[in-house]
C-alpha cells in the first residue's frame, strides 16, 4: 500500500494551512498515491512492474490452457493418437512454432500426469482473470474445442468439463449452452463455409437445412429470430470474442489466431443467415 503521498500531503498541508490545509493535503496526497500505484503497480496495461505481471499472467494462461487440455484428453483413460492429433491441430491453428510450440507440448504432457493439480491450476487461472469474464470464457471454450475436435464427446470428457466450468465460475446451464454451440460450430465447419465464401460474403452453393440450422446455433439464436434479434446476438458474440478486446484484457499473443478464427466463423454464420433470409 502506498501512503507516503497522504502522509507528506497532510504534514505540509497542516504546516501551511492548519486543519483545513491538513485535509486538503491529505486529499491531494491520496490522489498522488493512486496515480503512482496505477503507473508502477497496477493491473494489466500499466508500466514498470505491471508489465512483468501481465507477461507472467499471459504465460501462465498459455501454459494452463494446454496443460488442462492434456488432462481432458486423459479423461477417456489414456491419451490416444487421436487426442495428440487434436492438440497438434490446435497448435497448427495457432501457428505455434519453435519455443512456443515446445512449451505447449510440454504443458500438454504435464496435464496427462495422474498427479496433475487441476484444481490449483484452475483456481490460479480464475484469480489471474478476475474481472475478465471473456478470458475465462475463452479458456473454457478452448477446452471444449479440444474435447469436441473429433466430432464427439466422451461421457468422461463431459463430466470433466463440468468440473472445469464450475471452478472457473460457470454454471451447468452455461456449460451445456457452450457445448451445444461448439457442436454446432463443428457442423458448420464441416459445411466448408470458410472455403465457400467469396467476394462480398457470397456462397457458391445454397446451404442445406442442417448447415443453416448450425449457423443459427453458432450465434445462439432460434431460426424464428427476427432480424433485430439476430443482429443483437451477432454483436454480443463478436463483442465477447473480438481479438482486440481479448488482447486488451490479457489474452496471450500466441492464442490470438484462435480468437480471429472464431470471429471469422461468427461472421460467416451471420452472413449466411442474412443472405438466406434476403433470398426468401
């Protein structure tokens, strides 16, 4: 706690202005201490010690993300080549190379250990992300993506995801909603919309009913949603996943590519639905 500004302000204020000067000096000293704390010892985005703190938190977030991913992969009983392939695919999507890739691989292997401290790891993630719900959501969605990357979810994986969500502060309903949206995202990706997009958001072929339904689920809205409801849901999802906002809140730079891909997916789903409604 920084109090020297208050002490000095009160002292000199009293000498120069008596009781009134004491209170004025105390007030100005408090303002000085607050400004000094923001510059030298504040949270993310400050200077000096705060920059080191941000780098440490980002490194811890990155390490925990892959370590917990390895623990989820172990939930089926043993880590198979399929789980390793999934983790490798996520590293590829992030564009990890060199030291960053080695760190991710080491963290993944660490998470496979029987004595991996899951509870302690998740508590540390939640503490480091206090007041940054979007970052916690990104962490949870990362685990869901990894668990669902093969197109199915093992009962043990689902059970463990509930444990992870609870420690991160999410309810069972919130987790099930995210699981449903991730399943829809998988079906939407299978439709190949990222490859089909051309020009100003057009599509080479009309989507099937299943693909269109998946697009609605990706945005978390009903097919009967009005244009206003659709736009509101789209903006909400984009606001939660926007790379710049996540970066400002402390998302590790190695994970930015995943956030970008998510916003591209949301944009593709929104464009598809709007085009389909316009053509009717």
